[in-house]
C-alpha cells in the first residue's frame, strides 16, 4: 500500500472521526477484542496528529492544502481545472488534537483504571508515547 500525505483538512477529518469512534462507542471497551480495536484506533489518531505531513500543528489553519499547479494558461483550462475552496466539515472543532485528548480524558474519567493497560499496550512505540504525552500536556489532561 502506498502512503500519502493527507492535507490538513483530511487529517482533521480523520482525527475527528476517530475521536468520535473512541469517545462515543463505550461498547468497544467492554470486551478484549473491542479494547484492542480501541487501542489501535487511538494509536492511529495519535500517529496522524503527530505526523509532520498532516499539517495539524501548523500556525495557519488555511492555505496548507496542496494546490495543483497547471502549466497551460488558457482561459478555458483555468475554468475547467479551477479548484473549489475546501469546506471544513467540522468548523466547531478548532483543534482536532485537543479534542482527541479531551475526549480520551473524559472516557478515562468515566471508567477509572480501565484505559491504563490499553494505553500501555497501544502506545508501546516511544515516538507515539512521547507524542501522546506532549498532546496531553498541551491539552492540560492527565490520565
């Protein structure tokens, strides 16, 4: 499989979707298979947020999406290949990474002690763990 660099909007959409899955599906934490899926989904979300290619940590919220450059300059071609401005499907969420960590914090507080072993298992990679810890500090959430 080829890996691609998601645009800022694609990365935000992926993180928001994974956050909703993690925080709004308590049935995942009720059995071992669900806990494994929950941990993998969290690891994927942290990997997306911490990836420099996702542009989620950039200063500017707009203008980070890749624009296609067209070499031919005729008017018809410009109109035919004109790009539409990106529309944010989640305008109410300013920072997807903070939303992710706050949601995990709420899940952790609603079921104390249950997430600790899942976090230890899914964040075994030191880069993921340090990225997760940095996100927790940034959001002011302690797990």
